[in-house]
């Protein structure tokens, strides 16, 4: 009788741990896939750079925040240069 009661109390805990374990495994698999994808992109960029290719051909590079900011600054500087050359 006592053993059965203990087992009944234990079952919900065990199920929660199993559920948490499954969720953590899903998250881990997703993180591993993301790391693999990013490593492949990095390797692609390195190869392109080492072979003298145009890094601008990589969409991830061109869509990055720093590149976007630099392009905006470049545009503003060109505009200023044109304004100064007119005066």
C-alpha cells in the first residue's frame, strides 16, 4: 500500500522531468543547427574573401546592421561632398 502511494506521488514528477528533458533536447538540437548554419556561412565568407571575391555578394553581410549603418554614412558623406562642391 505504501509503495503504491509513493509510486503514485512519483509518477507526476517523473512525467514533468521527461517533458522538460524533451523540451531541452529540442532547444539543444535547434541551437546546434543554428551554430552549424552560421559556421557554414562564415566558411563561405572566408573562402570568398581568400579567393579575392566580392564580400558584397553575401546577402547576410549586406543585410548586417554595421554594413547598413556604413552605407547610410557613405550616402550622407556623398551628399555633403556634392553640396560643398556646389558652393
